[in-house]
C-alpha cells in the first residue's frame, strides 16, 4: 500500500478576510509530459491574490491555492523536457489566472513557463519579479512599443507592477512620470522617475499632457481620464481587463489607442527581463518577507496600500 505524497500549501475553504487562509497538507503534484516539478523556495504575494481571496475573481468559489509567481529548484522533469534537469534553479509565472497554486512547497507546470533564475538574484528577489515584470514588459514593450525619448505615465508607480514598470521604461530611454502619494516620491526618484505627481493633491489629467503611453494599474475612471493626457496616436494600456466600453469609445473619438490586457506566462519575456536584471537595470524592491505560515499577515499588510514594492513568502 502506497501513501500519497503531500506538501504544505496555503489554501482556503471560503472567501473572506485574510484569516480564511490556512496552511494545510495538500497532495504533491507530479510533472506530466513537458512539465517540471519545482521545489518552491520563494513565492510572492500580489494584489490579485488578496482580491481573489476575498471575492473569488476568475477562480470562483474555493477551495483553491493562490499564488502565481515563484523561484525554486527543479525537483523532477516530465517526459519531453530537454531544457531543464533536476537541480536547476528557475523562476517563472504560472499561467494567469487559472494556473494558480504557487503558495505551496511544490508546483508542477509546463517547462515553457520558466527560465533560469538570474544568477545575481537570490530566490526571494527572483520570486518577486515574474508576475509584475511580465505584466510591465508586455504592456510597455509589446503593446506600447516604448521608444527612447517618449513620455510615459505610470499610475501607482510605487506599487508592485508600477515600480518595475518605471525601471523598464527608463531602460528603454523614456521620460517617466509616476503617480503616487507624496510619501512615496523619494522612492520614485530612487527608481529614476523624472516627474512625480501626488494623485491626492493633483489632478493628473490636468497636470500631464503630450504623453506617448500610459500604464494604467488602477482601472475605472483612471483608464478613461488617462486618455486625455495622450498626444495623437498615443496609447493607454490598462492591466484591468474589464470595465466600461466608454474607454474604447472615447479613445476612438480622441484619435488615440486603448488596450486592456492580462499577463501571459512567457519564457521568452523572462529571458528579456533577466537581461535587464543582469545589466543592473531592473530589480524588485522587497517590502517584507514572511514564512509560508504567515501568508495571512502578508495579505493584511498588502491590503493597507502603504507598502512600496513586493511581499514574498518563503518555504524554508
């Protein structure tokens, strides 16, 4: 008689406040064809985690295990995997939104979603990057095609996606305008922001003009109002996938472009991100680190909106 292998995972049986999160035994996955089994060393917590914890989002009703990005060590490989061998250090993002499950000791997922961990980063630093850096890269490089000298407005520039987006835009040679509360402006200047706007005191739609691209991380009216800051032919890329169709109608009337997107898991993009990391042009700011058992505390802290950068869970 064999006993099914188990692992720890942060799971929940109901939607609600952070206290619904519990660390419990969970079946340990096995890698299928073209998959790798990764021993998770660190995994980060993103706003999408606490939003799904509270309202189910794309995932519906629990039980489920949250978490999309991770850094770790390949434990085993499935049939057909030639790129990795056991012992390789990797980082990556599980397919968003339905590939969730990184807040656990092990993850089995397609090898195509992973890349070698940047050699200059430890697992905590690497785990903080995938979801936010892939989101920012795809928004600014693939959709907005940022070029040297262009003006870029980044909302919530001190947040998880925002602070990475600032660095990517600067690496592309852009002039970067960032919105954040006044207390975070020193942090923005450290990142290289050229112009910081206190959204609590200043109407960005009145203060900013002739922008080539806007990264909207907030949604709602911010998406539509951002259109007014663009020069003809400019683009607003919103990472909030749903909202009013007024966003697209007004963009057409103004002669600008509007896109809503969700991030894709991509080894190719992770390799590009790794190049920026190794050049010293990109790093994730770590706001705090918690053991897996304190995932609820990480959620509570993140939901305050007062942190700058990323929170990371460790499994050791």
